[in-house]
C-alpha cells in the first residue's frame, strides 16, 4: 500500500503538467484575452473622447505599438509557448521586473530599474558595441536584450533591461488579475474559506443523512417507507439547486424573515438556506448508491453464513454488510471533496456569497485568464490529491484490498 501511494504521488506532477498545459494552450489561442480586452477598453475610452467618427478614422485604435508590447510582456505573450508555460509554472526564469529604453546615436542609454536589494530606483547604463549589448552596473542578475516592435516608426534601437527570476506556480505566484492587478493567489485564498465552509458542511451533512437513510431503506426494501423516501429523493434530485434557492429565498428570507437573504457569515442563519440548496441534490445519489450496494452485500454468501451462525441482525448489517458497502462510496470520496470545494456559482450569485464559484464564473466571462488558470491549478491539485485519498479510503473500508503489482 505504501509503495502504491508513492507511485500515485509520483504521477501527480505529470498529470498536473498535462492538465495545466492544455489549459495554458487554450488561453494563448482563444480570442478575447487580457491583451484584446485591454485594447478594447482603451478604444472605448478613445471613442468617448474623440467621438465615434474620430475613433474609426484612427484605424487600429488608441493602442500604440509601445502600449501593445507592454501588455504582451505583462501577460507573457511576448515569449514562445513552451517558454511562457515554463515561466508560468516556475521552472524557467522569467522577467519579474523590466524597463524599456532606446539607445541614442552613440549606442548608449541609461534606464532606471527597481532592484529588490534597494528601496529607491537604481540607474543602469546600456552600451551597444559591435552589435553586442552590455550593461554597466554593480547590480547583480540584470540582463539586456533587443525588443523590436512591428511597424516601429522610431528608427532607434529599442532594448529591454530585465531581471530574470523564478516566479510561478511552484513559488506560489499565479500572476496578477487582468481586472484589477491583484495577486491571483491572494484572490483565491480569500475565497477558499467561504467555499470550504459550505463544502465541508455539505460533505458532512450528505454522508450523515445518506448512510443511515440507506441502511433504513435497505432493511425495509420494497415496503412503504422505502417507496416514500425514494419518491421524495427523486423529487428533490429533480429540483435544480438554484430554483430551490430562489424559492427558499423568497419564502424564508423575504416573506418570513427567518434568514438573511444575502451575505455570508459563519453562523447558522447565513449558512442554513444556501447549504440546503447546495446539498439537496447529493442525497439521492449517495443514498441510492449505498442502499443498492448494501442490498448486494446482504445477499452475499458470507452474510448468509453469519445468519446461520445466529449473529444478531445489527451485527450482520454493521459488521459484515455495511463495511463492504462503503467501498464504492469510499472510491468516490476524493472526487466529492473537489466538487464541494469548487462552490456553486448560481447559489453564490443568488445569495451574494463571494466564493470560488462566483470567482470562477467572473474569470470565465471576462476572459480573466490569469485567474482562470489559477483556479484550474487549485482545483486540479484537489482532484489529484482526492484520487489518492479515495484509494486510502478504500483500503480503510476493506483491509483485504491491497494495491500490489499483482492486482
């Protein structure tokens, strides 16, 4: 079991790279990214200042080549795909800070840079001799390279002075939001407690209700109680969570005033209605899954043998049947954890809860690719770790299962 877990943990980095690379690839080719969005905002602003006719006559809009290059460098679109992904992942040094300058006719220039070793800006001199660029400075780690522009009206040589640094996912740096420039890591970590609050209670409540109900239904299979509870579960499963959210909000919050209609606080009043709407659909799947598995085990040979030995009904159900019935649920435990922690956009939007679901939707709608990739990174890690947890839960539920090579 220990060797199997080590093998699974070793596969996590490879799987993670595959998932994030595909998502990173889409962000490079899907239109409407942060660069296009910033240019559109600038053009709209110019249309307001100049009028529609003037903006149309300007042709390419208000974004100059310099501004476009700055946007591309900010979001990493100035690098080749593989190199940009490696920089985002944190395994390749990227330009954490840079400054642009143009050389004079003598091939010289001075530029101010922000070095982490100093509080104030420092001056670096750039020299070009025999088509070779050099820096004259006592600062460590700074480099210089050509930074030409397409259709550049300025004939002077344009260079970028930058300080390469490992700063990516491995360093817990997920970039900056294209909306307001905030750290993506800070944005996600600020939403996780809200989603984890609802996700944790949803998971606990779903299992606490579904397992006892599944046992009761299995012991009364085909009777009135089983039929009534099955009908109730299917009705609840058929009701979309956001529809139930609107109905409960109107009835319990606005009409009766028992609960607040919006906002979040870690207390019963702010949690009850959103938690009910988020959890209500999971009861059906877990209950029927556990019930059917328990019925299969109750008809197994070892259970009939236990009955023949005269063991009590409670001992037969709990010790000999229920434990084996938990194996399918244990196998899906890790996946359920990732599902609950991602949040529900519609429910969060209805109750004005600022969680992961709302953040994911906003990032997708506004093409905020840095935030989208950050959320995908966290959710992918949760899914991969959840898979390993599922295997551990299966082994705990049934000690006979061993993940040897022969299996």
